[in-house]
C-alpha cells in the first residue's frame, strides 16, 4: 500500500503538531550586499536594543515623528486585548506626512510620480501635496465633516486618492477605503457598517486598456431603495472624463469643491488613540470585519518598518509599492509609511500587462525605482511570461526587493532575485496582516542572511512564536500555529462596532496565554527562522499528517514545467483528506498525462510520498481574490464536487467554470 493511502483507522490529528522533517530542505543562503550592510539604516544591534527595552525601543522610534504633546506612557495594556499606545500623546498624521517635510526645506521634492495606465503622467511635490491636502481638508469641513465622522473612499489609483486619505487624517475623520473593483453591494455594506457621512469616488478609471465606470456603482450602492442611507454628499473626482449620472444636491465635483478652498489649513493635533481608519477584511465566512487602526502607534510602526525593512534613503531612493490603495499594503506602504519618511514614490494606475507585459519594468526604468515591493502572485505571473521580458529593460536602479501577501515559493524567490534583482538586491519577504497594520516578520536587508521562502525573524520590537495547539512553543524544526505574544504599536484596536467578535476571532484560541492568534500555520527551522505555511484553514490532514498547501505548491513550482500551483485537501474516506493539485504550466506544450505522473513523483521526491498529490489538474487560471491570494476554498468545493461557495471577492468568477468543467470527478 502506498504511503499516501495509509490504513483506515490512522488516528486523525495524531500529526497535528508534527511536520515532515524534510519539508523545505532549502539550503540556499544569501548574505546582504556589503555596501548596503555598511550604510544600512538598521543594524544587528537593533535586535539587542529592542530585547533589552522593548517599550524604550518603540519610544525611540516614535520620536522620529512630530508630536504636539509627548505621551505619558508608551503602552497601556491594562485593558487587554485592547491596547493603548503612547497614551496622552497628541499628533497630526497629515502634518507628519506632508507639512513637516515642506517646513524642513523639502517642498520641491517629488512625493509621487503618477503614471496613468494610458501613459499620462505627472509628478506631485511635497509642497503641491500640502496645498491639495489643505484644500481637500477645507472642503470636507465645509461639507460638515467633523473629527470622528467616517468618510468612505471608493477610488482608483490616482494622486487624489492619496490626497483624500490625508485630508481625512488631517481633520480626524476616519476613512474607510473600499477597493474600486468591489461591487456596489460590497460598498453599500461597508458604508452601512461604518455609517459614513461622505463618499469620495471618481467618474471612472483606466484598466487593461479600457475605461471602467465607477460612479454608476457608487450610485447603485446609495440608491434610495435598499441602498446605504448615511451618505450626505458624494465628491466625484474627474479621472476618465465620461458622462456620469448626477444627483443634484448630493453630488459635487471634487475639482469644483476643492479649487475654491484656501490652500492653507491649520492641522489639529489628535490623541494618539484617535481612530485613523477602518479597513474591511473579507475573511472566509460571514460579514466583513471592519479592522480599526488608530493614530500614534500605527504611524510609528509603519514609518519604522518602512525605514528598516526597505532601508529607505529619502534623498536618493525611489520607492514603488505595486499594491492598491484599497488594501492595507496600500494604506501602510503607499500612503502613510513612505510619506512619513519623506519618500519619493511611484503611483501606478493600471495592470502589469497593459499595453504589454513589460509595463512594470518600463516603470522601473523610467523612474529609476530603487525599491520595489510587490506580491508573489505578480512574480509568478512574470515567471510565466518569461525572462526575456524583464531582460529588455534597464533595472540597474533597483537595490531592495520586497514581497508580501502570500508565502513566496523558493523558486519564485530565486526567479525574482535573478531576473529582477540581477543577483544584486536583497529580497525582503514581509509577513503581516490588515490586523497587524505594519510589517511584523521580515529580514532586514543590511543584516539578515536570507533563505528563499522564509520570512525569517520578527523585526526588532516585535515578538512572535510558533506554538502547538496547547500554546506551547514548538522546538526548532517543528511546525505549529503562528502567534504574537506581545502587543505591538500598529496592532488593530478592535473590529468596528463588534468588541466581542474581536475577542473571539483573535484572542479566544490562546486566551490562557494571552496570545494573538494570526490564523496562519508556520514552521521554525533548525536555526529558529520562521517559514509561513498558509492559512490554518488550508492546511491538509492526510493519514494523520499535517501537510501545508504552501509546501506542496512550492515543490510543484520547483519543477521546470510549472509556473503556478494551488493545492487543496479533499475529503477522503481512507486517508481523511487527499491532495488535489491545480497547476498552470509554463510552456504549455507538454503531454499532460505523463507530466502529471512526473509531477507526482517530483513532489514525492522533494517532500516525501505522503505529500504526493492524488490528482493533478492542468488549468489556465487559478481563482484569486482581488488582492491576488489564491482562494483554495473554491478549489476545495470543486475537488469535493460541491456547489461553489461565495465567489464575490473573486477577480473573475468565470475561471471557476473552466476549472470545474475540467476536473474529472474523484474516484
Ligand atoms: C499584508 C496582507 C494577511 C494574510 C496573512 C497570511 C498572508 C501576507 C505573507 C503572507 C506568507 C508572507 N501573508 N504576507 N503569508 N508570507 N510574506 O497581505 O494583509 O490582506 O490582511 O492578508 O496574508 O496568510 O495572514 P491581508
């Protein structure tokens, strides 16, 4: 009997804490480039300093910001799990992100290089940004928005989106950004939940060479019959120039409303714990959670991590985070972190393949991007398109490469290093969540000897552990659940309007120990470095062994024929679960039947026979969320021959029909 078909009766869950000892036997190591290490913003001693005095370390980071009133206490954890950081301190986020740079003589420095998808482009300096933010803050005030009122933002990737976020921050009105490609229904439920007073949107935007309408979606979300009722005004930014439906009295053009405002505005200092924004995470089930972030701790950690992890040098670097402003990555590393650090950033409206598959590299070349922060899903797409595309461009300006959003497979990591970084640039694989607000686990580019596929260690000032189901730390070499065992400055302060759900979702699992449960599986290797193994819900249990989807996917992607893979565990009467793999091929010309056998053997060789997929299906696309994460839940529905669950967060729902049509039912 083959190992993957162990006898029935194998106690399920017996392997709950064990992982196969030979998983991810990745031996490659990459030391930081000497010149970068020499001049790095953060050195190895930061780890010791933060361990010796964690709160003192964060206070020191907070002092990089301008505080109108210094705090009384760094951390008040007496109301755990509700943290208060820098209590009594007062500051204005927009002042810190814009005005103080103008005041220090950097008004002419470019804050944003905007690149529209059709090729229109312009740059915005810090002095211009200051005037725009002041006008927008005055306009919101004129519309009756006061500190504490919520503003919904439904915008494409244009400079006005950055202005809108900062204007809200300036007047203390928490924003709730809803990704522009989300449906009217998603917008409506988010507006309702936060009871937003004003909505900022646009006529439309450019995507994949065509114009996408946005205003009609906003109207649908607000319609009198069944729509959100809390909105008093809609500010509409003109981007695409097409005609839009108009509701007199409610709708106002952004340009008309802001242009007549003064470009001066005195920022008010807000309490360190004043709400800064709400951002909804879709989660796997139920109603979206409104993740709440506040002011002082959030800005401290996003600016520190941006400085430390990307080694940002504000006078010379050009930073480009390719995320959308609708995700936390856009909030923290397009808007707040880079601007607090006086970075010059690129803001790109469109997709990587418009008008051709070289668009990202053309952008890097044009703006001299030195730090690039993108996602594994994008990297795997570039791998599929082939090395000859980036090879055509001058990428010599790059010096640090970042990854976020999913575990990065070692092969994708190596590809990124070789073909984009040209073997010169350290790669920082950054683990964090909407809930954590900022990067938590990542290499430091001037310090860490990196391992392809590992996010390595918690950053200075951050504490994380991998524990077993009883909450005990696992020994090196073993796997378990990732927890955060100390509060951190940019942690969520709750779920908007639902204190109980906050406690249940994150704090109940390890209530005895008081740990935050991240929902991710992880492994500590022999050196104690951390490897993320995917969401716990996705981890498979085959004949009593826990097997991570990430590891099997990484083994598949390490085969030269495979560009991308998604693996799920489907219920099996004999083994508990069986492994079903969906793969996208690189060239596409192989003989599929023989290839499937070869891939199974390959996985068995890389990981062990227990991890061998029972079925392998070649597909053209994988179902992904709009932020690029693979939706294994839907693939599990297909593998188990069930009706599909909720597909509303899927980029392209038709992908599922194609996949379902191809999968022969399990025998
Ligand atoms: C920033 C962001 C959070 C979840 C997280 C984890 C996955 C993010 C990762 C990673 C492995 C990384 N994730 N970064 N997994 N390695 N470097 O993506 O926030 O959208 O809330 O997603 O994404 O599963 O729990 P969010």
